[in-house]
């Protein structure tokens, strides 16, 4: 409402200015003609303002800089014409043509380069030739939440990039009618807010988008390739697709598996048997870090604590599995073997 009032006032003042100019020109321009010119100029300026609202600032700046460079180039090239013995009108005509041509070319090149301009490239000029350490988070790793704990330990350095299309996806999930999805989306937004508040972390939200690409994962890979960044994820499929396209991936599941306690064959531990296993008589327990422990003949001890001994460890893409025997069964087997 305030902007519209200012525009109306601008049109009114421009019309008055047109009337005033016409009175100073005496009979050369009529009063109504002066007012019409003032009114028309004001409307043209307002229409130009509306047109510029649809264009990004970097495109406008690119066009202006291109226009200035074009005019400067035209006048430098045309400077020797002033020394040529030609009529002044011909020289002025050639100058006008050259200014028009170079000005137009400068605007077009400036607009094109303005669209391609990426502010992140400016920082690279001041990095003394070293590449900026950039990492991009995907939606799944943000919702997972463990990334915040990793950031708190300061194991991650460099700049964390959060694209707007990732934020839009999180917001879409948080606004879902499904209560479970809604809770996951809100958790993701809370995790991002938590990471942003960490003083040692640099979190940058960028507008970069790829309108021709529909899938968020594909946009993420395209952005990582453009910025030379690494992708932080826990999505197995995104991990594989990104690696196939030459994008480096930091998978927090791999990190989690790497820092899990090492269990050696013969080592003893006490576990709580939670449920039965796939095979007959098996019981299943879990360590605090989520590692699955398969207990042979442990089915009868469901909902009980029991002492077991490690027989083998299996590392899979999904995680680590530890196979164990009841300690009493292990001791019995040893005694039998000694006999």
C-alpha cells in the first residue's frame, strides 16, 4: 500500500514537472502536452521498475557493467576518427553507430555473464590457489541427526552448504499431513538450526538451483560437481550414483561402522537378548551403538541378560554383525575338544 502511494505521488509530481517545463518553453510546447509527457515518462519509469523486479540483481549489474564497458570500448576505438579530415556530421554519425553497436553487445554479454556469475567464485580468488573445502548435506543426513553430533566434535571442517532446494524439501516434509513425516521434517529443521548456532561451523545457504533437473538428489550431485564439493549423506543409492559421476561422498554410516568397537573371536561380553533370530534357536541382541549380535541357542534367553563369547564378525554394507555362542556352550565345546 505504501509503495503504491509513493508511485502515485511520483506520477503526480512528474505531471506537474511537465506542466512547469511547458510554461518555461512559452509557445513551443503546450501545457497539456507538457503534462502528458511528464505523465508518460513517469508511467514508463514505473513499468521499467516492474520489469526489473523479475530480473535478478546480478543480471542487472552485469548488464550495466557491460553497457559501460561497451561504450568505453567504442570511444577508445573511435578516438582516431577525430584526426581524420571528415565532416563533423559524418564523424558524429559513425560515433553514434559505434556507441549503439558496442553498447548493445556489452549489455547482452553482461546479462549472459551475470546469469552465470556465482558469488562463491569470488572467495576462491582470495584462497591463494587452494580449493575451498566445501561440503553439501542431503536431506536424509540432516533428518538422521547424527551429523550434528559429528559437527560438535569438530571432526568436520570447511564450509557446509545447504541449497535452497534442500530446505524446500525439508519444509515440504515438515508440512506433510502424515504425522511421522511431519515429525521427521521438523527434526531436520531443528538439526540445521542447531548446527548453525555452532560458532566453529560455517553454514552457508545458497540460492543455486537447476530448474531443468526435477529430482533433488540429481540437483545435489549437479551442484557438487559445479562447486567441486563433497556430499555428506547416509543414503546408499545417492552414495553410489554420486561416486559413478565422480563426486566425493562422506557417508556417515561408513564413519559409524569405522568407529564401532572391535570385537575379536573369543572375546566375552554380556548382552540382553531382545528377540529371536532368523535361524532356529537363535537370539538377537544389540550393542549400544546398534550393532546386531546373533546369539546361537539364545532364543530361550529372550528378555534376559546372558554371557556370550564372540565366534566371528561379519562386515556388511548395512553395518557390522557379531556372531556369538553362549559362554557355557563355548566352555563345553572347549572341554570336549581337549578330551
